[in-house]
């Protein structure tokens, strides 16, 4: 689960990038499940970014729907759950 691709991205990172491009409940559920299964949220890709960087840097502005998902995901990232 914590293995990385040629960019140093784990499955969690790839799913997070996909989610930040177009948030929805199904994508959020996959990310949430990976974190529940103890995917390492602190792994850095080859450029030094973690999933927290991906979520913040990819969406500098928030609409209400995106903000809702981040409010649910961010506590999981910080707690490492």
C-alpha cells in the first residue's frame, strides 16, 4: 500500500490527486479507506510533497463542496488514522 510509482507517489497520493481534480463521495471514500488501513500520510514524493501538500496546493480556492470534503479529510491526515 505504501509502495510508490516512478514519481514517488503512493496509492494514497494518486487517489488524492484524482480527488483534488474532481471531488466526489466515491473518491473520498477510497482515500478515507486507505487512511483507515494505515496508509502512511507522511510519505513524501520525489519532490518532497505529502498528501497534505497535494490537497492544499492543488486547490488554492475552495468552493462549498470542496471545503466540505477537506473538513472531513484533514483531521484524518493530521491524526494519521
